[in-house]
């Protein structure tokens, strides 16, 4: 191996080590949030959107909604805020409208379901939901999503200064959670770069 090859070995090894440490840190945050219990009650439960299948919640989205519904029945919050815009997979209604219909079919009163219909990302889910909360006089929230998605959702909510808020996550019997948790490291990295870009522009 020439001098040039040897010169690259140390920086490459450092980059690999940093990638391993970063991945471990993200996975620790995901696991830590899974074990975090809810405390007290909140004004609203924000259900983060996912795909619709033929204008109905996909099996994964139903898991989020069913988890939110259990929290609602337990008295953890009194109002749903379902968040999600129009899918790019041929849906004719927004994710939020599909979620609203699902909850109404379970017997949730119409006045207990607010909708946020413009978002196309987790950041927009929470930023647009925060605006609806302010307009509706709602102060505290529980952000509801899957376990793999909870740590990034928590980080975004903290960035938006949504306090007081909590995050409640559910597992899955229909999603490959190991794959999603691994992929989330990339999504979290993208979010950190997005935060840096917003900081530079501010």
C-alpha cells in the first residue's frame, strides 16, 4: 500500500467509528423513549400520519390510531389532532381525513377530532399541528406514533418548543420494526442537517 493509501486509513477509521457511535446513540434514544411512561393528562393527542390504502388507513396507521384511541379511552386527552396531507400513492383524501373517518367509526364524537391536512413530513406534522393548537386554545399534547419514529418526533417537538408535550409510541405486528429502526438513523441524520440549515438561515 502506498503513502496515499495509508494516509486515508486513519480518517476512514475515524469516520467509521463516528458512524457506529452515532447509530448507537440514535438506537439508544429510540429504546429509551419506548420505555418512557406517560404522566398525567394532556389537552390533545397528536396522531402523526402514515399511508392510506385505497383511502383507508394502512395497517400500520391503524396501529397508531388504535393506540391513540386506547389513550383517549383512558382519559389521557380529550381531543384528537390527526395530522397528514395528501399521499402520493393515489389517495383521493388526505391522511388526516382518512384518520378522522376511522376514529368517527369507532364512536369518537366529531367535535373531538381536529384535522391538519397540509403536512408532508414529520416536521410539518408538528409545526402545523402546533399552529392549530394555538388557534384552538390547546396547551399540552401527547405526540403519538410508532416506536421507531418516536425519538425524532420528540426532537422535532422540542425544537419547535411545543412544551409541555409527551410522546407515546406503539409497537407493531405489521411493520418490520428492525428495518424501520435501522432506517431511522438515516432519517434522524437528515433531520439534524435540516436543523443546521434552518439555524444557518436564521
